[in-house]
C-alpha cells in the first residue's frame, strides 16, 4: 500500500519468506556445533570457565549481520528520486534516469534471463536478494527481491558513471510503483 505524504510515497514490500530465516538459524547452529565439537588443544581451566560463552557470541555475529540487513528494506519516491534501502546499501536514482517505455512487470520463473546469478555486493538468501547482482543475461542489476517471483524491471538510461543497467524490485504492488514513476516522470518533463 502506498503511503503518500507531502512529496514522499512509500511502497510496501512482501515479508521475508521463512526459508531465509531458517537458513540463518541453520547456519548459526552449524557454526555453533562446529565450534564446540572440534577438538581443542587447550583444556578449559577454572580461570577460563566463562570461555564457553565466546563461541556462542562469535557464531551469532555471523548471523546478526544478514538478520539486520533483511530488516532494512524500503522503496520510496522522495523529491523526484526513487530511493531504495536494500540491506547495507541505499541507492537513489533520479526518476528521469529511467527508460520507463521499456519498464515491465515480469515473472522471474518464466524470464530466467533476469534472475540474479552472482552476488557482486549485498545479501543473497533464498527468497531475499538485496544489492548488486550479475544476472543470467550477464547484465548488472541493483536488486531488492523479497519472496516473490514477480518483479518490476526498470531499465536505466545509458550513463558512463553507472555500473548497473537495470533495477529489479519486488514491491507488493509493482503496477502501482510503475504507474507512480510514469506519472512523476511525465510531471517533471512538463
């Protein structure tokens, strides 16, 4: 649901699927089990009786980062820019930078050439992709894909300073975001 304010409009995202959460919990348990089950050359003594706590917190740090990054996700239009908070990255794009004539909503299950293949920077978990990715068609994209196969493909106009050529976003209502972008782009060109 879009929430309009003075010049800001935010677009709702689907919830992160349970598979991503389960992977983080499984990873934490595996690292924790490895840290306790591996043979240790040192014996615990009374002076280090608290040292059993260290592996718990150390292994939790592996999971805390992606957990926090999955909480930080937002798509909004503010002051003529599309702002995307995706994990550790925040990207801002001028609405005029999009080639909205080529923008479309697609099913990534059918159009596999647009599926993320290789993570270049960000978070890639089952059902959650946030950051820069190399797609199957070998183009670079900035993605915020959350738990759905439906995605809004937003091509960027050519720019020598941009590495990404495409934005792939999965708001709950992609047609609403696309309509709003088209409306704002038309208003700014007048």
